[in-house]
């Protein structure tokens, strides 16, 4: 075997097991998020907040797509998805919903950036790029919410 193309995973601080655990943690964050957005879309009332309701409805689809990708990758890496979503009921007020979600989206950006770094250390290029792409999606969600909140 050509030594130049051999990857010595012991030379990195990231193991496949640690990456699978990180992907599973993020899978649960995504499931938590799309369940919360689904409920929040149903809870939002008032014509003034209709754009927020539309945003939640469209983001449910985005977050399901993120969750599906994470589940696929956990399986591909030899892991087993373990479901443990946070089922805490969402806040009642729209402003409070948006403030909580802006924080959660910012945390997701940080988590995806960390997962991209871990995937890069394991030379998993497509996973690394997809984690960066999903970080960008979450940052767009955060920016849209920030604009709708008008603060
Ligand atoms: Fe997401
Ligand atoms: Fe998001």
C-alpha cells in the first residue's frame, strides 16, 4: 500500500466513535427542532405573525432533511441512531419563541462547525462539506428569525 495515501487515524484526536456520538447528538437536536417548529407553526396566531408561521412551516422541511442526512451517516459509519429528543413544550409568545430559536440555531451552527472539523480530521470530505453546508443553513434560519423579530 502506498504510504502517502494511508490515513493513520491514531494520529488525530477524533475517533469514528466520537464522530458517531456527535452526529447522534445533532440528530436529536434536529428532531427536537422540527417537532418544536411544527408545534409553533400551529400555535402562532394573528395576521401580523403570518410570516413567522410560514417560516416555521418551511423550516420543518429543512430540519427533517438535516435529520435524515445525519441518520444516514450514522448508519453508514456503522453506528445506530439513538432517539432522545427534548420534548419540552415551546414558549407561548411568538417573540419568546423566536428568541429561543435564534439561540438554538446559533448553537446548531457551532455544533455543525465542530462536526465538520471532526469529519475533516478523519478525511471524510463529503461529510465535512455537508456539515459546513448545514451550518450555513442554520445561520440563514437564525438571520431570517432575527429579521422577523425586528430587534
Ligand atoms: Fe437543522
Ligand atoms: Fe435551523
